[in-house]
C-alpha cells in the first residue's frame, strides 16, 4: 500500500478518538495512541491485528497513523504500512499460499489497506 494522506476536521486528540471508535466498530483491527512515539503536536497511533489461540494472543503491527495538528481545528492524517509482519510463515500460512488462498501477510496487508481507505473516506475534509 502506498501511504495515504489527507486532512481531517478536529484536533489530533479528537481525530484519534474517532479512529479508535471506528476500529472498535469493525472489530477487525485495533487502533490506539502510542504515547511514547508521540510529540506535542503529533500523535502516533498503532494499527494492529490480533490472533487468539486459547490463552495466547498474538498482536501483529500492521501500520502507523500519524496525526499532526496543522491549526484551525484541522489535522493532517498520514497512514502508512510498517512493512510485512515480523514473524516467520507458519504452517497455516504456507498451506494457504500453496492452495492459492494467499498468505496471512497478504491478508493482513489487504485488511490494513481497507481500514486506511475507510478512515480516509470517513474523515477527509475537502479535496
């Protein structure tokens, strides 16, 4: 996915809350502010996917959303993938790839891309 950039109405804090709510509605990805990667005028959000196997929960980082205050109650939103998941392909992923179903990495990339475009469609103001 290429990076997605647009302008949204509201402060970075307001926009981040709206993005978190959008992710919660979908229940396909999670989006949360990462305070230690944020700056006074820029919030950084992690977009993750979780896989549950019994008691174990594996979180995969899909990408980052940067929300920068540009004044006048406007925020620049920059959404970018963080690259392929940092795990080795598992048996399920290898089996899916050999059956033509696509890898977990490709599915996660499509999921992130769809979420990024949904965020843009929902929150972009102006051209």
